């Protein structure tokens, strides 16, 4: 019975398993259809389309043969030819959307993409393009557009970094004037501006099939007369080859030009190389960008397979690789879509019902699973033929990179790479991904290129326009200091130091510079140089020549050349001569120096007396005599005429140091007094800009100079104190009048003007130091290449001596400016001898310290062997003090001088002091007993 029951249970489980299996099989077949349909729109006959057709077909075969991708489901891709027109592309997309197509690969053209993305947005149909590079397609306006290729945003960034790397500033862009061309050029404009470069001219080509050589020639003729010689070509192959052919005819592919082509050209070179000679010859030396795909075994295997499929008649370009990976991208995303329970279903769109319209929109349905499929597409992460296929947050592929190739002969040579990670390099980007990013200029490298004209010399990138236009060079119309720049009366010519420097520099340039001078100013007063420079940024002048100071607020608007003359603000003031007079001998030292020196003389005398008093008879005697000895000894050392000899070691040490100090003081005093008596001394109450700032006296400045703003804004001097002066004569007049009579206390101006002023005005001198450092330069518009070339020419003039010869020609000084007199020659101050005085003071202190330590030691030793008392505590203190003074005044025994101390048991008395020290037998202390007949004298 039990066996029968077990058998029934087994049958029930088997029946349930069969039922469950059947239900699960039915469920799987309902969520994973046998066939999934995807559309593809691109131009079959284009360079990209020919390669993409084969690549897509091969990718479909590989997907369907791989059981791990879309198991049980066959991928079918239906292709439609867009012929690169938006209308036909839109019709093809609508046909797909009338069927159960869940995604569209393409379109190839950015123009077509702009048309059908609106339909895709409405019907939730993902568009995955492998060739539409317009950067604006990545905007939020097109959520269902996914780009499985590099955006032109990165390609234009690569071009901008190349332009900056080669030192060019202006480029001309020849482009197809459609969405693809305009939006690419806009991205290039932004990328160049970020590097202080610019597009100087945009030459648009009509995006029509009927454009011919005549149209291209009209466009390039305008380009040929432009200044820039760096041309970026952003077009389609048919138009691009026509542009190169016409450019060769017009002589625009010779030495001096630089051509950069976007990746349209690399696609042709990879697909159909070698090209016919009529196509290759005009492109010699062109730099081309190509989307970088890392080398891998998978890529090499497919390339070998490709060559077998095409028989070598059609090469594989990067867009073919991206087309192949796009099929795999879609297949993997659909597989994930099914794994997540996605179903292929469509629903009607109520927004497509147009009342009163005969158009039938009922067949247009919304793909219900569109958002989920789009999510899976953007979440893709795998390695394909093009490398790592993964999208960033802005729907762009990670690690964008380009190859940079140089067209040479019948082929090309790779000269480097560009990646968004590390910029320009000569090693593959994938090698750099393992290193920290380095965008420093020193790390940006490319191999050498062969340029148009078969030269390896980098083109300068610009020339002067060939349209006959002359540069308008502004020149200030000065009324003073005409040695620097002045207009020749009755002519439009100018002369002067600045004009000669400019002319000499222009003559050194390796090209002709057509220019004409245009005056600036009314001729009645010097013009404002700030307004003069502003005329350049306003476009009135193409440059400015003159005595223009290079200051900060001007460099914000214009570019200056290398300074050709040094400059800076100085203070010039009147002076008076200092006569020697009866008390001229006191002038070498300042009053404080005299006082400290006198005090130090007396101090040294006292110190030496203290150190010598006990051992040297010459420093003993009555108080009056000792005072005279101190004064005489200290003063006589000034002339090294002291007759008293020193016998103690400490005294001799102090005297040696002091005599060295006296020697220095004597020498300095003698040299300073000699200078005062033999060299003309000048004096001015103004010492420089600081003393001028602290006063409230009026200050003169030159009309039109930047000195006015500098004194107000930087120094903080009120404008009410500033007086505008127009000529050197006014300088002299106002300075001589002085503030008391309505003149000025000083004049602040640039050094070259002041040097010229002082060459004829001997009553004034520069006081203080130059308090600004600047120079004079020629001004040009921002990023002008002429400023760079003229800077090189100015350096050449400086090195070969021509600049100095021009200076001597116009600014030769008279004898007045060659005087060697100095204003307010500095006295010798205390700080000049502080080191010596400090050394002397330290020596005295150490000597006295040692001396007093010896005395105290004697005193304490005497106290240990005897009692010093006299009837009470007060008397005891008095006795100890007298004992200490006695020890200091005691005459040392010459016969026992080397023993250093006496025996403490014996008496400390001698015949002159009248003091007896007796040992008390009870206390064993020394007793102090004065001799009434002989009084103690400190000075004896």
C-alpha cells in the first residue's frame, strides 16, 4: 500500500513538471520573439556607406551565430538609403515606424539626423548613429539620439590644440554650410577662443549638389587675400577634393600655407588608398584627423576577414568599425531588454491625430518599450573593435581620441595622437590612461610634419593681406620732447627716436609690411596716451608707434612688443649747493653719532681705569688726578697718543678692541671730510617719492602721461595736488618758482624724459630712486603676430648695437648731465658703526664681569677666614662694604702678582690703608679693625 502511494506522488510531480515546463516555454516564447527587427538608414553610395553596408551585414551574421546574444531570437536589420538628404531619410524612418521596428541604426548624415530625431522623440524610437558627428545632437533636445562614434566637439578641440601647439593665432575655416558644417565650426570657434586663438574668416560652401569649381573658386579667392594662412577644411569628400584642386590652381598649397582636414579625408584615404594623382597632389602636406581605435587582436582578425571579403578593393575605415560595433551594441541592449521582461508592443499616439487633415497617421505608433531599451543602450559596457564601448553622463563615448596623420606622397604618415585625457602625444592614448593626466605645454608633442611646398619648416601661419590695404599705424603728435617723435612740418612723415627704432625693426622682418603713419592729437598739447592705445582696440589704428609706456591697464586691451627703451617714474627737484663754512668739520658725523662717540670715549676711559686701578700705578692717586687721567686717557686714544700703559690682561684686551674701533672712526671721518671739502655737495629737502607723498606740496607731471593715474591710484596722492605741465620749459619755470610762489615742489615723469630735461637744465637733479619699472613698446591688437615678429627684430637691434646707435643719434646728452655731483651726500650715521660699537661694548662688559668675579671671589674667601663686624648688624654690613671697596682699591703686590691671591690667614693690611684683619680665636673669623691714625682712601 505504501509503495502504491509513493508511485502516485511521483506521477503527480512528473505531471506538474510537464505542465510547468510547457507553461514556461510558452511564456519565454511570448517575451522573446523569433525575430526582432531593427532599421538602418544611411547613404549606400557614400564613402562611409559602402563600408558600413558590409560591416553591418557581417555584424548581423556574427550576432545571430552567437548563442549568448539574443538566444532563440534572430536579429534582422532592414537598410534604407537616405542619399544624404533629410527628406528621403525622414521618409525611410517613417516607413520603419509603420512596422514593428524597435530601433534604427543611423542616420549617417547629421542633416538627416536633425530631421528624423523629432519623429524618434515622438514615437520613442531609439536612434543609434555610427557616423552623425554634429555636436548639437547630444543636447537634451534629442533624448532618443545615441551617438556610437566621436562627436565633432572633440575633433574641433583636437584641431584647436594643434593650432595652439604650432603657435598660430588665426585660422580660416572652409566648411559646408549645413547643420554638420555650421555646428562643427561653432565648436571649433569655442575651442579656439579658450586658447586665445580665433577664426578670422568663415567661408561657407552651399550644401547643394550643383556646386561647381566656379563657386569654389569665388570662395577661395576671398580666402587667398586674407591674412591667415592656416585653413581648416570641414566638408564632404566630393566638395573637399574640389576645394583642394582649386586651391592648387590658385597657388594656395605652396610653402607658407597650412591645411588641416577633418576626418572626412581620413575615411577616404583608409577606404580607397592609394588615390589618383590628381587627388593626392593638391593635398601634399595636409594634416588630417582620424578617429582613433586601439589596436587589438579582435580588430586585426576582423581586418584580415575584411580583406578576404572585399578582395582589397575597399579599405576599412573607422566608421566601418563603429558601424560593426553599433550592431553589437543594439543586440546586447535588446537582449538586456528581454531579460528585464521587456515586450515588443506599440500603442497609438493621440498627438498624431490632425483634425481636418487628409494625412493618415494611424499607422504611426509609439514603441512602449522605447524608454527601457534606450536605458539599456546607454548602460552598455563592452569591448568591441573600436575599443571600450561605454557612454558617459552626456551620452558621449568614453575616452575620445584621434590619430593625427600627415599626407605625404601617395599615402600618409602618422605624426601623433590627440586624446581628451592628455592632449597631444606621440604615444597611443591607451598607454597614457594608466598614468596621471598631464596637459602641460612641455608634454604636448607631435612628430615633425612635411608641410605644403614639401618643406619641414613650420609655416608662420599668416601674411599681410594681398588686397592692397596698408596698416594704419598711429603716431602721437607731440608738442614737447620732440626728439622722441615728431611730425615733419608740411608732410605726413614722422621722425624721432621711436620712429627710427620702428623703421629699423620693420626692415629686419623677412616679409614686406605695407603701412602708413597716421597722427593722433591736436598739435597744441601732448595727447593722452591711454586714449591713444584705446584707438587700437576700437579698430581705428592697426598699431601704435611712439613713446608708449607698457603699463598694466593697457596690456589688457592690446599686445606690446618687446620694450625697446627702459623707463620708469622718477622724481626731479631743484637743489642748492652746500658751502663748507666754519663748521664743515662737524658734517661727516650726524649729531647722534657725535654724541654716542663722545659717550663711548668716556666709558672706555672708566672701564680701563677700573681694570688697571689695582695693578697700575699710573691709574692711582688722588681723586682729582684720577679723574683727569680717565679723561686724558680716553681722548688721547683718538690720536693713539696715550702715555699710560696697561698692565692687566683685561685692560689690554679692552684697549686693543677700542683702538681698532678708533682706527675705523678716524679713517671714516677723514674720508668723509675729504669728500666734503673737495666734492661739490648738493642738497634738496625732497628725498624721493615717500617724502613727496608725506608733504602737501603740489607735484608736476607731463600732460598725457600715465603718471597722473599712477600717482592718484597707486601712490594715493590727491588729484588736487597734481599740476599738468606741457613742456620742459614749464618744468623749469614751475620748479624754480617753488610751492611758495605758486609753482611745484617736484616733477614726476618717466626717466627718458627727465634725462633729456636734465641734459640742458643744470639746476635740478633726480632725487631718490626710480619707483616704477617699465619700458616703451609698440602696441598692436590682441594676438597680433606682428607684435611677436617685431619683438624678435627689436632684440636683434639690441644685440647688434643698432638700438644704441639710434639712441645716441637722438638723445645725446650735454656736459651738464655728466656732472658727478650728488644730492645730499649721506652723513656717517650711528648704524654704520653699530657693529663696531657693539663689539667694543661686549668686550668691556666681559672684562668688567671677569674683574668683578675675581673681586667677589677674594671677598668671599676673606669672609670664610675672618669676622667682619663692628658691634652690630649695621656696622657689619658697613664693614663688609668697606672691605669690598678696599679689595677693589687695594694695590696689588707686584712681587706676588703671578700667584693671583693671598693667604686668607694673614693680614690684608698694607702700609697705606690702615686696616688690620685679626683672627678671633673664638669665632675663627677675621676681625676688621681700622687704624685711627691712617684713614682708608678709595683713590690712593
